[in-house]
């Protein structure tokens, strides 16, 4: 049975403006991030879900809290939804690392899955644990709708794994996931998943009781190519 997974990256953090890698660091939301979390809560109230699962990191838990409050749900914390550990780049920007070690930075840009930062978690292992977590969530809610709040790089790696995209391409195919935007995936936990929408802002998601027509704003036809695959989109690192 197919489960609908509504993937949302956490709200903006205090390291977001400078594009610093947050990774396993427990970084707080900004006022903007908290406002984004409230918008996600309003979206959840209009698009009821059966369960909410989050990364254990506080920025994800805080982002999910308004949705849980609106729906009267208790969030499930899943350790395997935590963000990747970025090793020596935690709290730093890619530009800062490149100035210090240009060869390793160039290797990362060329193949971020095979050449992660020194001391970082293997992206292939992160993709495996994230996909396994979503598989368990899918099995726990067969046929249901589940809001999953986690992280930019982990979600991009997992999307590649579920959609049979080479992990080396995750930064190119998915330049970034917007804070508190919703991406809809349908998956039975076994075969390749279906990506129905990507990076849809909460305020623009069509109401559940009124399916959008062809070309309507927020429909899967529009949201994937126009919101998720813009060639000019700048990758967000943390």
C-alpha cells in the first residue's frame, strides 16, 4: 500500500544567512524560521496528516511543533532522520573551507558522495539510514499521510536513493530544499518512489479538498520543474 510522505525541511536557522553547514550541530531557529514553522502549522491544519515524524535535532522539532499543535498530534522523533555530520566543515562555509584546502573542496564539488569533507559522515551511509527511516515510517502508516520534518542534505540524498538517481548528483539535481516548503513523495517502501511535488511553499499548496487543474499553481505539474529544478538556484549547504 502506498504512503504519502510530506517532506519538509526545518525553518531558517541562525547560520542560514551565511550559508554555514549546520549538520549535526544543534542550531536554533531565527524569528523567520519560527514564522516559517507557524506557516507549516497552518498548512497542516488545512491538509490533515495522520502522523508527524521529525529529526531529533531541535531545529526540526521546533519546526514541527506548530503542525502537531494544530492537529493534536505527538511527534515521533526518529534518530536516523538527523542531518549528516559534515566533519571539519561544521559551522563553516564551503568558501572558507576552499580557501584552506582548495583541492579537497574541488574534489567535494566534483563528487560530493565519493569525496565528502574530512571527518564527515559517508553520504552513502546517510542515504541508507535516511531511506531506512522512511521505509519504517511508510510501514507504520500504510496508506496514510505523514509529515516528515528533517534536513536539507539528508532529504536530498534520500530523494536520490528513492528515485534511483546517482548520489553524486544530489547537489546538481536538488540544488536546495527551501525552508519549511513541502515536497510530496508516494512510496510503498519497496519499489522506486514517485515525486509528485518539490519545494512547494506552504501558503501556495492547493487545499486538499480542491484538486488543482492542469497548470494550476501548486500542482505537481508546475511545482516540480518550476520550483525544484531552476538552473540558477543556489545550493544551500547546511
